[in-house]
DNA sequence: CGCCCTTCTTGAACGCGTTCAAATCGAGGT
DNA sequence: ACCTCGATTTGAACGCGTTCAAGAAGGGCG
């Protein structure tokens, strides 16, 4: 039954999944509460793969921008084989009540894991960040990643090359903004961003 | 049949809609290509309402922040009666191939209309904006609005008061960023943002 | 008037995700 | 060997969005 999951991903219906596994439809539901749980497993899998795929870059690079780019590109690398799958996945995740929604309480563990990855980007880097912003930055980076994924899902260019370009364009911008966050002129902005993050949280 | 649409909104199934209107299910499909088209009509309706609800503020205020806050709050005002409906709507809109997706080519007209509203926020205001950023700013403001709507959909606080707080927190931040955009130190940032917007577009 | 065409209406049926009562299987105990 | 219990399996059925062949009604033309 372990193989049940891997084989199912290429299919889109529970009936096809059940048929592929040589069982009845009801049996598929016995092992997985729903199709959504199947997708959830898939999601958790890609999270782990993302961390693994990002590890070489994180071990090698100290520069914040390089680390961030590495992690973002790794994320897209991991997701790419499933692009044809993405629309379905995204639609499911978009349900505000879905445990798959990036913003749901059920997703807090995967979300925290993802945010932790971005925390690692930051902590292993030489970036100098405003002291107040620093704890909030991983979450902001995660939100940026969510934006990238959103774009990726909609990206119809060959091999989602546009998403790659977006990353390559966004990383230097984020890098620069992070660098500027300690600037005296921008301290009120930094403060406001932090306040906003707190609003978002509670 | 004109009333068909209004009555249908409170229901969630085509069967209930058809029953409510005293016709057969197939007949509902005769008049509307799909449930999605029904939702599309609803969406177009809220767009018009948004513009109307924002008009007093736009007529009265010259201050950029006040105008922006007025438009954002008006948007939430218009959507509020439908919050119980929002999850369904949002899930439909999240389908990348859906004509309802804010990012789809089919939605270009409603999107342009919405962006035009934010352009009006800008043009009727006293804000001084970087000359290069100015043409791109309405779209950025629209994206911010999309973020607010995203938050609103997920907001379970009473009367979505959290979303109101988010707006009240975000507006001064946007205002300040817009004001800073002409700063010499930030010109590279401004340039990068504009480049990024172009990446997003093509 | 009859025929043809267009428009509108119907309801059974399709595939989807899901449910659940009934049946089967296997292990342990007497 | 039989019984009990828990685990596993089954497939019909449910509601959902949607489709579509067939039927009904109305209008125009010969």
C-alpha cells in the first residue's frame, strides 16, 4: 500500500487511483480520508524534497541573495515535475477551510517547516538586517515564496521560464530591501512592516 | 429571469437555483453556461458596486492615503454581505484556468476596470510619485488589493475586523513607500520594482 | 394549413468525490 | 472446530456540476 500513493499522483480521480491499485474505491478511502489527504501527503513530500534540494546551496553559499535564489529555485525545481498537476493542487489549497491552505491552522506545521527553511537562508548568511526585522523576515520571505508559487502555477511559458526570471528579478530586490532596512530613513517603514506582520498573525 | 441571478446567489447548487426559479436544471444551463458564469456575473456586479461605493471618497479626498483607504474599505464593504459565499467564490477563482482568476486573460476587462479605479486613486491625489513608477503604481495597488481580499477571505474575525485593521495598517505603509519612491537612495529599488512588474506582465 | 427553423424546456444520465451498510478475512481465545 | 472481534474490502448510492437527446412552442414562409 505504500506504493499506492506514488502511483496515484499521476492520476486525478480516486476511481483511477483505486483501479490502478487494484482495489475498490471505498478501500482508497479506508487508507486515505480523502483525496485531499492524498494531496496533503504529496505536499509534505515536496516540502521535504525542497529542503533536501536546497541543502547544497545552503551549505555552499554565505551570500544572502545567493542563498535565497538557491532556495527559491530549488522550490521550483521540486515542483516542476508536477506542473500539470498544479492547477488541481492549487485549487484545493485555495479553499480557505482546506487543511492545505498555506494560511490554515492545520498547515501550521508545514508552514513552520517552510519558514524555518527561510530562517536558515537568513541565519547562515552574511546579511545584516535590522534587529527588529530579523525575527519577522523568514515569514516575509515565505510569503514571497508563496507569491512565486502563485506565479508559477499560472505560468504557461515553456518550463515555466518566466517564473525563473521572476526569481532572478526578485532576489536582488529583496536583497537590496533587506540591506536598506537598517537605514535611518527607512526605520519607520521597517517598523510599519513589522506591525503589519503582527496584524496578519492575530 | 433577471431575478434568477439575485436569488441564486444565496444558494450554492444549480439544482437549488433551478428549483428556486421553478425551472429544470438543464434550463439553468441554457441561460448560464455554467455555475462559474453565474459567479462571474456576481463578480462583475461587485466590481461596479465597488466603484460606486468608492466614488464619494474619491470625490471628497485629495490625500493619497485617504483615497486609498477609502477605496480599500469600500471594496470590503461591498464584499462583506457575501463573506459566507467567499470560500466558494475564492476556490473557483483560484483555478488558474478559470475565467474568474484575477490573473487570467478572460479577466482582463474586470482587472483593467479595477486597476483603473486605483489609477483614479492616484491621479486624483496630491501624491508625488517617481515618474517611472507612476504608470506601474495602479497595478501594484491592485495587487495589494488582491492581497487584502485574500486576507479577507481567510478572515474569521467578527465582521472581518482584522481585514479592516490590515487596511488601516497597510495604507500608511504604502503611502510612505510611495512618498519615498522618489528618494535618490531608493531609485535603484524603484527601478527594480518596475522591472519586476514588467517580468510579471509578459 | 403544413412545414421548417429557432428558441426554450426537460429530465435522465454522466463522472466526480464521498459515504456507509454489508461482507469477508485473519487472528486469538475457548 | 467454533466464536468473537477488529481490520479490511466492497460496491451501490448520494449530491454535485454538467451534458444532451428529445420534446414543446412560436413564428415565418410557401
